[in-house]
């Protein structure tokens, strides 16, 4: 996948698929939200900055909401190695800004 600076791709959730994200060009802000019933981390948000300043891989278990926003100076290239083939029947999507997830995608000055 690719994403341009300031553009949000999210939210989505997979019923069965485990995701494994890495960013090879530029940077993204990757956000996860757990709303699973009976989860020890229910209600938890996590932000991870991935890409040229933090080359790493993030594994996302099934049923965790996730999305990302391009924050670099150029288009970001994201690789996702999944554990099963893509199936549009096992994915849920939400509007990135109008949903039940308590998160604001805007970039904040430090």
C-alpha cells in the first residue's frame, strides 16, 4: 500500500487475518485500538511511528482496529505480510473520523 503525507487510511479490522506491517519509504503514524470484549487491553490506543526513522515491523492480531496516516515528506510505501490470503468478507471498515474510536488523526506540534 502507499499513502501520501497527511492522508489517513483507516480504520479497519480483520476477523481472522494477522497483519505484519513494515514501511520501506518515508514515514507513517500507525495507530491500533483494542475494543475486544474480555481483553486485558480493551480501550487501549497505541501510536507507533514506522519508516525511515524507525525501521521495524508491527504485528497486528485479528480483531484489532488499525489505521495509518502518512507523515513523511513524500509518499510512504507500506508492506503487509499476512498469514492468510485476502478475503473481503472478513474485514470491517470505519470512517477514519466519524466512529466510536477515541482518536483524532491530526498532526500535533511538539
